[in-house]
C-alpha cells in the first residue's frame, strides 16, 4: 500500500536516524556547527523507544480498536528485566561492594531471591524481557477477550492491571527495589554505560529496532491479518458471524504489541539509567495513548510522529514553562479528540494539502490512494 | 472521794511505768518531726545531680503521705521547681519563689536551675503523683490516678493500691484498682494470688492482660501449678473469643465506612455511565473540587462567623453540590456533548480536562495538602476496646451516604426528571421518539452525577487529606465499583461499593493493605469473566452493546 515514493521517504528517514545523526555526533568535532551533542543522542534514543511503544499501541488501538490504558506495564516489565541483568553484572561494584544489589543489602537480605537467578546472562534477560510481558498479556487477554469484554470496560480493567502491578512493585519486599527501583547501572554486555560510544551504539540500535518494528507492523497491517484487524475495529459482530474467531486474532495482536513494548523497554532503560514503578502509573499509559491519537491512529508513521511531537513538546515545556505543561497536555487531549480525531496524519488528508500532494505526484490522480 | 481514789491510784503506779510514760510522751513529740525529716530529706534529694537519687527522692515523696509532698510533685511535673547553688529547693509560684519544704517565701542564693528530668525520672514522677492522688478526696482525681497506675503498675505499688482499695467507695476507681492489682498478681509466685487474679481478669474481661494470661496458660506460672494452668487456659479462651468478636465487628464497621466512601465517590459515575455510557475520567476531580469547596467554606466561616464553625458543614454541602454540578454542566456542554457515541474518545478528552483541573487547583491553592478541620462534634470516637475506636466522623459518613443514596433514589423514582433519566438509560432512541429531550436530560444527569461527587468530596475532606491529587487516588476504585456493580441500577452501585469496602477490610489483616488491594483487583478481573456486565446487569437488548 506504499507507493515507491513513500518507501523512498521511509528509507530516507531510517538512514537519517541510523547513519546521519550518529555520524554527525561521532565524526564531527564538538566545535563544528554540524555537531550533534551527546544529550540529543540520549534524548533521541529515548524518543525512539517511545516511538516503538506508539507503534505497538497503534497496532491494537488504531487498527484493532482495543484501547489499552495499561500498556505502560509491558514497557516497564521489559525495562525491569534488563535492569535486573545490569544489576547482576555489576555485582561487587555497588555502594556496599556486595554480590547483592545495593537495595538488597539495604533491606538486610542475605541472598538473591529465586526470580533473580539467571539474570546475569544477557540473553536470558533479553528473553525474559520479551517473554514476561507477553505471558502477562496472553493470560490477561485470554480471559478478557474470551468473555468479550470490550470498549470502555476493557480500558478500565487494563488500568486496574497496571495499577495493581504498580502497587506490587512499589513494595520493598517484592524484591524489585521498591519505590526507588533499579538504578546506578554500570555496564551492558560489557560496554560501560557512561562511555559516549555505548550511548551512540544504543541510539543506533534503537533506530535499527525501530525500523525493524515499523517494517514488521507494516507487513502485518498490509496483509490478511491487517484486514481482519480493521474489520474487528469496525464491526466485531460481523466478523464473528462471518466465521472468524475474534479471540485468536485479538489475542495475537495484543500479545505481539506487549512484546514490542517490552523490547522498547529493553532499549529504554540503559539509555535513561533508571527503572522504577512510577513507569507503571496509569497516567503514563494514558499519555502513551495520546501520542498515538495526536499522531494519527491507523497510520503507523503518524503514531511514531505523534510520540516524537508530544514528547518533544513535553521536554520543551517542562524546561521553560513547567506550570503550563499540564494545561498543554490536557488541551491536546481535548483538542485532538474533538477536532482532529485522525491526528496530525489526518491533517495531511485535508483537501488543501491533498491538492498540493497531487501537484507533486504529477501523473497520479488527485484522488488519494489508500 | 474520787480525788482521794485517784491519788491512791497514782501512788500505786510503779516506777517503771512512770518511766515508760515519760519516755512515750517525749517520743510522741518526736514522731511528727521524724516523718517530716523523711519528707525534708526527699525534697533535698531533688537537688541531687545523680538521676538515680532523683528518682528515689521522687518515689519517697510519693510514699510520704505529707500533704506538702503532693504540692512539690505537682510543681516538679509542671516544671516549676528551681534549685539554687547550695542545693535548696524552691517552687516558682507566679513570679516569686517559695521554699519547697515550708511554702514560705524565700530567696535563693545565687543563680537557679531546673532539675533535669529524663524519661525514666518522668515515669517515676507520674507514678508517684498517681500514688499520692489515690488519697485525694475528689473521685475524678482518684479515677485518673487509678487509670495511670493501671497502665504501669509495679509490685512495690501494690500495697499502696490495696490500702487505697480498702478505703475506696467509688465503683469505677475500685474496678481499676482491682484490675491493676490483678495484673501484678498474675506474675506473682503465690498460686492462690494468681488464681484470684485470673478469676478477676475473667470476670472483667480485661483484654489488655491477654499476653500475661497466655503465658500462664503455657507455663503455669513460677509455681507450675496445674490448677493455675487450667484456669488460665479457660480465661484465655474467653478473652480470645471476645477479641475475635470485637475485631470482626470493627472490620465490618471499617469495611462499611470504606464502602460508604466508595459509594459516595462512585454513585455519580454510575449514574452518568449508566445513562450516557461515557466514563468520565474527570470524576475524581469532582470529588476534589467538593473537598476544596469545603475548605473554602471553612475558611470563610472561620473569618466571618467563628462562633458558627461547628455548623460550617451545613453550608459546605450545598456549596459543593452546586460548584460541582456547574463544573459538570460546563464539561458536558463544551466537550462531552460533541463526543456522543464515541466513549473511548470521551475517556481521553475527560482525562485531559482532569489534568487541567488538577493544575488549576494546584496553582490556586498550592501543591500541598490543605487543612480541613473536623468540627468538634465530629471529633473523637466510640471506644469498644482499648485498641478499637470507631471514629464519630466515620459513623456520620456512613449515615450520610445512606441519606444521599435515599435522596438519589427518590429523585430517580419519584420525580419527572428521574422518570426521564430512567427512560433514556433504558432506551435512548425510544425515549427520544416519545418526546423526551435526550440531550437536555444528558446535561441534567451530568449535573446530578457531578453534584453527588461533590457531596462525596465533602465527606472525604472530613476523613482524610485534601490535596490536588485526591481524585486520582479514588478514580480506579470508582471504576471498580461501577464495573463490579453493573450500571443502570442503584442497587448495583450500593452492592458493589459496600462489597468492595468490606472485602478490602477483611482481607487486610490477612494479607496487608497493599496485597489485599491487589488481590481484590485480580478477583474483580476474574469476576468479570463470569459476569461481564457486573452484579446487577441491565436487561434488554440495548444492554448488550457497550
């Protein structure tokens, strides 16, 4: 469904992210005008992780019509898995110089709890970062979709799910660091986190993973599964009467989106250096939904764009006019839902813009393609 | 004749008896000075630098029985004792200093200092004071003294307590004294004393002594008497039954109280959700606005008419209702009206509004919690056991929530507006066809729902902290009540709220507050598998779509 021009644009964006930006950081000197400073690399990496989350949410909301207000929990679980790995590999280098992570020494624990075993292996941690959110999503989704919970009810119980897990992770004796979470990481896979090379590497990795996730989602959405997803969004009963089992398709997409969020979490935590239970707050998950709404539901590129725009605005406002940020965010919620339900991407479908587009594409007809 | 007989008697007294008489009469004049000397020594001991000696001096003052001793002890407690460099002790009476021993004005030689009191000395002081006050003619003073002693009795005070008990004619004081003596006797070596004490504890159901009784039941006391062991076992069982009974009642009460708060919070949400199928994420903020309206009314009343402070709640209730109803109507007219039929969008839009409301309140009133005081008739509580107190504020909130439910029920069942609301809830299209202005009803329902939330906010302000984030902490619980109870039916909301509240409180002692809450959420998610529409599901075809 993408014209060759659009594919070219995509390739251009990926190239920019994966090659040009890192290149401008690594291969230019700090004094030069083209130099991209390190903090932009870190922030950019963070935003790319958010963009992956936005893609995941778009898959289940924009294309399948299931609004989840608890996706932050999958993101956080992935982050916790990689955080546990990084805590294990820095054994002996913490403040207390002990084999156990600092917070366990603090709590006067004598040995690692059973669920921390194995996390000193990077690939096991990676596997768990994808498996645990996936499992949680699968079980939750199975029960929810089987009893055909839909719409607002479903959104509310996803909130309950993330709230319950947040409460549990906040407890000190749950073994995940309590309200301080996991922090003070030193290394990942042997690379020191503080080194600029590692940061750059993580950025490039995030860009590549983002590109990969985008292509995967594009592939799904343009195939037969994508058709069923859209049909489920538009009229689930008809899909049922036509002979399809909505449970299987919804469950698959739901679990996949949870796994993608977990993957985003894996890339996120090494770049920000901390993971704590406030990532599981219902408010965070609701904000993730607004990224997708702002950018444009049912358009993959739009969702990623929305994540970038909203988080960029947030960074700017919280730095320069912090009191105003919540008003801006609230206004964004109201404005987008009332006036621009299709998000920024739908602004491109505006008749005036379409005219401009048709002039550019030359021989192509003025009627917009899919 | 008598005089002659007397004189004859006198001559009959032997020389030794004469001597005895002389000695006794001289001794009689010495007795009072000796006791007075003991008192004086004790007072002098107050000037000692050694805290042990100070403590001993205080204990002696308590035992001395001199009326002056009580005055000195009271002065020490009030911090009015002053010592000079030579070790003389004075009491500060107003601006002047008087000698502690005699009470006559005196001058200190040199600078004065106050004796240092640490916790242990202060404890001795409290006990000594209580012991002296046991002799007081005032029954209330004796009651206070006996209460203090019952918390902290020790073996050396028992004789004094027994002596006071023998003279006691006030029943309450006597009971307390008997209890304190029994508490000490439980640990005594004499099995008979232990048995008496056990019987006393059993009669009075003194739950506070349960640990001591339990120990006796296990070991039988230092004498290892089997009789003591069996009686202790029986008394322990009786006491434990009482504790179980009272704690169940207390849990039930607290569950009802929590349920009543949830009910007030969720009632408005259930009404609007039942009617318009919109989840109003700004509902928590209505609660918050209600609480802040109470705060504002409280401040105004404090400034304008302080003597009417006890009645400020009467003013706060309609204010909160009106403020929240107005905000609700504004919300409905400007935002929700345009999102008709798109519940997910409404959810997001109202969330955005809630962010704006929280920030506004934060900017107007500050990000910290604000102080809303309970009027005096709401303070205090009903004491069932020393450890179980049912606060009056919670009792009033339970009653208040029932009143609000009754009010809403009456509105829905007995008024024309209620009739229209019910009609639109059951079948919107048909109600429109029959001539009901459905959009107008939406507006009124939203006003009602928000107003009820405002009333809930008033109740919350009396029970807990009031801050900008008040609504956020209740919104998830409100949703749970709505999901559990089902919509379109008042009974569902009541059952859901009370059920969740009671279940939460009964789980708490078993699993702790946080884990209990998590378990409830999980149980709820599972419950929905079985009954997706909640406990009291609406019937009919319109109910099938959500």
